[in-house]
C-alpha cells in the first residue's frame, strides 16, 4: 500500500521528469543569449564605425548605448531568471526526494529495532 509521502515523492520525480526539457531549453536560451551578446556588440561597433566613430573605445561606447543592445540585455536577464527559477524548483524537488529517502531509511532502522 502506498502512503501519502510516497505519492508526493512520485509527484516530485514526475515534476523533475516533466520539467527537465523546459530547464534544458531555459539554459540553452541563456547560453545562446550570452554568446550572441558578443556578436551583437561587434555588429554595433561596426555600425558605429560606419557612423564615423573610428576609435574602438568610441565604437564600444556606442554599441553599449545602443537600444538594440539594451533590449538584448533585458532578454538575457529574463532568460537567466527563467533558468534560475526552474533550477531552484529542481533543487527543491531533489531535496524533497532526499528527505523522504532519509526518513524511509530511519523508519526501516526503527522497524528492525522493534
């Protein structure tokens, strides 16, 4: 017979299984946005150079100040937030499983001593 604790553990296991793809996607999105930030900066520096900013420092300043770059940072922030949200939910589900395992082990030891 399955008790309520075991049902909740299966719920945690199912949650991890069901949400693993979303976590993987969130992590992939974050990594992509981090890497694309470099390309975005290079493209914006080229744009600044075409606009007459010859010094690399000036190009970089213009790239960082560009609205497209600012929007990219907002998207990166959202991606990191989603990845972290899912990661901590995974950690919580794993902790719930580990706590259950510990309680079950203690229960088995206690049952043997009776």
